[in-house]
C-alpha cells in the first residue's frame, strides 16, 4: 500500500458524494479530471467520492461509470490517488480491484521542500468515533430528508457555521468545524508536517499558524468547487471554473 509519495504538481478534491440525490458534482468532476490530466497535475480524491450511505441507485448508476472512465483516462497521463472516506469505505476492495489508481487510508506528500499530510478526517469526528451506529442512522435519516427538501442541507451547513462562531472554543480553526479537527491538524503538524489537508466536514477553509504551517479543508463539491493545489511546495486553496478550464 502506497502512503508516501512525491509530487511536483498535485490537486486535491473531496466529498463529491456521487450517487447522492443532492450531489450535482458529476459534470464538474469530469471537467476537473480532464483539466488536471491536460495540465499535468496528479489528482487526490480525499474521501467520499462515491456515496453509499445516502445512495440513490438510479443516480449512482448514471454518475459512477462515467467518472470511473474519466479516472482511468487520467491515469494514462498522471497519477490518481483515492483516500478512502467513511461514506465509501465499503468500496475499498472494489476501488483496488478496478486498477489504474492507487487507494490509501492517508497520504504523506513531499512537494519541493514541503511535507503535506492528506486524510479524509472522519477519524477525528467525535460523533462518528463515539457513536458509529447512531452516526450511520443519522446519515441515513439525513439522506431521506435530502430527498424531501434538498435545501435543508444548506440550512444545516449555515447552522454549523453559526454554532461554531458563537459556541466553539476560541482557537484557530475553520468556521463550522468541531474543534477536534483543528486539534488533530495541530498534532499532525507537530509531527513535522508543513501542512495538513482534511475533507469530511464539508467546510472549506484555510488556517495559517504563526510559524507558516497550514491546516486546510477542501470542502465538498456538493456545495461548491474548491480544490487545493500543491505545486513545487506552494500550497493554495482555489476555486475551479470549468468554463475557463475547457
């Protein structure tokens, strides 16, 4: 299993949730993969690229084959890595058997003189870790709610940001996230990483510490089109614009 890699140019996206009735990420994902391959960027899908917990089988049947073919096509030009998340963990053996791209629980990336840790981040979610069965039930229930009123998810994201703004401890972190995520990132940074990248929370953000170290989250393509670019040790949070990339 490959967990340590070196890359000159690499891009990270996460939480596409293809197959979820709320996800409209397929077209943008296809454009992004073609653009990355054309520009010579290795690609990391940092977990929950595919949806099992809230799946619509008709939608996953439409979304997944075309994306898999785009991933396979990209591997003819660049390296593609898939970091497994909590919504697609049952896909792990299938992803390995599919071939072409590399599946890992996390990645340690060297780029230029920088060392970056990439994880999905679900292992730092206190709800997921302490109450896995309840988490799965809540996820299923949330999927049912999305089918009825997709706009409820946007309200939930806004609620998390509001809760974080007023009730979270006063420490550096990404708005909307539980403080566990920034605490975990800081522990990893203390181990010698220059930057840590998570997904899972669906909250896009960037935290810079006084010593120049970074904690970043690429968010979810169910809500936007953020990605993280690593190029010769430079690490940036960007937005993908398909119309300009074609």
